[in-house]
C-alpha cells in the first residue's frame, strides 16, 4: 500500500482541525480558568505604613493594617472575589493568645478590609503557628502538640474572626476534631452563617518554605509531620476529607495543589462539596525563579498550572498568582 493509499484509509476525523488557530482552540476549550475562580492570600503585620516585599516570593508583600486598605481596593478592582488572611502578631507566647484576641491583628485587618472593599469575601486562616513562640499549630505540652487542648483555642480564634466580620473561617492546624469544634463554637455564639472551609487534606510538604518566612511560622523545634499528612498516603488523605465532611465542613481544601492533583481529583469524584486547592508559596516561588532565569515562559506556566488544578476538580484556587492572572485576563 502506498503512502497516499494509507492516508486515504485513515478515518475522516482529524483532531488537529480544531487546533489550527487560536480562535478554533478557544472554541473547543474544555477547562477555563477565570479570575472569579481565584482567592488571593494576604499577610498582615504589626506597625504602620508597612508594605514589605518578600524576597522569596517576587511580587508579594506583607502589609500593616493601615496599608491593607489600598491593597484590597486593588484586588477588588481586578475582580478577584476573595482574600485569605494570615496575621503576624506584635507579640507571641506559648498559648498563641494573639490568635484569639478580639482586638488582635486579624480582627483589625478584617474590619479594615470590610470598610475598604465591602463586597470582597474575607476568609481567615485559623491556626496558632504564627502566634506561638514555638511555631507549632497547637498547644505544646511536654514537647508534644496536645490535640484536644488546642481545639478550644482554635475555636476561640474562629469566633474572634467571625465577630470581626469574616465570611469564612479556614482551620489549617490539622488537629483531629477541629471542624466540629469550630462549628460548635460558631453556632453557640450565634455565627451560624459563618462558613467553615477546612484544610482537610494538608500534607507535610517541602513547598511551604517561603510562606513560613512570610508568616513567621517556622517551628522552633521538630517539624509538623506528627499532624500533617504524609505525602505518600492517598487513602489517609481521603479519610481526612471524609472526616471533615462528617464534622460539618462547608467546603474543603487540598494543599499543596500540583503535587496532589490525584487527591484533588479523587475528592472531586467522591464529594459534591465546594472544593479548593492551594497553590502554595513554594509552587509559586519555583515558577517565578525559573521564569526569572529564562528557563520557562512565566505567563504560560502560570496559565498551565492553574488550568491543571481546575481540570483536576477545583472549584476555586488559592494562589499568589491571582492579581497577575487578573491583569492578564483584563488585558486580553
């Protein structure tokens, strides 16, 4: 059989036909990422007049409460629908009391955002690591994190955030029973409409390094593998997700995103809850560093990774690329 005869024997379908031009490719695009799918993380620190660049996360800053207003106005103007807040207190102690102080850094930041951008959805991280002298996510007793003693303090933190005006509280400490504890405390104090977005599958990852510098949350001894998920364990991650669903989580997070797309996809197949993925600081920093060195196209890498996360099943994505993506989408 000649080459021409062989080609003529091929099926009439040619999949390349819809790849020929940008317009054709866009027409049949299966997965679309919009700025409305993104949540922008923000770091808030004590002081006044602070807009501090983060060396390990190019394009990201830490803000004092008074400078936060301008930043969230920018975020809202770019049509990013929500922010995820992390606070650094003026003083730390063993019990992380700054986390649940009703006049602390987070309540102040929540109120400032509500004044500056009333329609912006405010999500708050609920954990003790940035507020404790030891840097762990719960109460430490005799060198170990005490799970049950930590639950009361995490619940008090969530109530303080809700009272200040947070729309959603996001427990990230990976304490067993934290979702149930938060839900009970919120309901008891009358915050029945405050949603719980649980970091249900949070892995003990190497990709958190830049964040820990920004949030001043690195452990002062040991590590967090005693309570965060082992990267090797998919079934255990699904058990964590199932437990948080049973405890009343309104939505779920898989963190980090790219190394755990398989977990994200399995979660999407099993539950109808709103599902998020957190493209964490190390993922962002790695792409930024490679782009700065000319090793890859930064814009294309941003688009490709966000598309992969959305394609795997995320309804929304927590990402440091949110503003950058929004500006790119606006320019297009």
